[in-house]
């Protein structure tokens, strides 16, 4: 018998996995998310991966420890967020995930404003006719 690496439940020795069935499934789902994010954003930092996939930092670190994810040190990581200065970004992002969300909201808010004013103008024309 050996321990599940995650929940410490005892599992049989004859499995190649280091997790019990429950944890294995949970972890595979996390890993799938990370893998698909990384295929779109190669060399993303652990911070970006965690923020965008919603997978906990500790879980990502765990994958690195197990050798399923590899942390590479290149000059394309540790880029400053253009808005708040966070220093854990890859060159693929100009803003940290938090700022990106805020900016996106602001942009959408602005769009809504233009749509509203356009409608108001059309409405006004109709009346004056
Ligand atoms: Zn488990
Ligand atoms: Zn930021």
C-alpha cells in the first residue's frame, strides 16, 4: 500500500498513479486546463496560468515537482504589468490578469456608452420628423 499524494488515502501498490481515483480525476482536469492554456500561451508564467485557468498555485507547483510541467527561465518572463507593475508576466501579456479584467470591463462600459448615445440620436431624429 502507498499513500495518495494529495489526500493521503491508502491506495494499492500495483497502480502506476500516485493518486487515488478521485484525486486522479480532479488532477487530470486541472492538467487539461493548464495544457490547453499553455498551447495558446507558450512560456506563460505560473502566475498567469493560475490566474487564467483558476487552478491553484500550489497545484501548479505540484505538477512542476512531479515533472509534468517544466519551469523555464528565459528573458521573456518577468515582464512588468503596464498598469500595476506586477513582475511575473510573460511577454505574451502586457497586463496582469487582474488589470486585464479591469481594462476589459472599462472597454465594455465604454462600448455600452456609445451604443446608448447612438440610439438616443436615432430616437431624436424620429421625433423631429
Ligand atoms: Zn486522493
Ligand atoms: Zn496589473
